[in-house]
């Protein structure tokens, strides 16, 4: 089913389901992982276009994504999502504070590789 705007231009299809009817907590988990996976694709495209100097990208190894650079060093990527109704992240958000702590631990553990 497609709609048209006031000028007669065709709009995108109307979603048949406004939201999931499932009470399965896995739905929210999948939404969060879907965003992480999509961001991984963004990183891969950036590598392919020559915008990131990676020779490898590892998933779920120390960080959500770990980019191995041409110079043998690594960039860690933490991909965080939150419930849209929760609003923007704050510097005091527990998940953000934990992620920063993990970066510090990795910098201390691998000072010559980051």
C-alpha cells in the first residue's frame, strides 16, 4: 500500500505493523545488536573507500569492533544504544562511564598498540 502527498508524489510504503506485539525481551536486544551490526557495515564501507586505514576489523574482541591499522596499532569502537524514549546520553550514564573505564583499561594493558 502506498500513499501520495498533497502534490501527488508517491510516498514510501505505509508500515503494516506500527510496532511489534511481542513481549519477548529479545526484541529489544535484537534492536540494539542490529544497530551495532549496521555500524560495523559503516566501518567496512569507510575502509573500502579509503577513509579508515584498517587492514582488519574484529568483532567482539576487547571492544564491539577493533580496527587493526596499517601501522599495527588498534582503534577500539564501542557502539552504544539506548531506548529512544531515554533521550540523549549523559556523561554520567552508567554504560558510558563503564565504556570509558574499559578504554582506560585497554590503554594501560596495551600502551604500545593503541
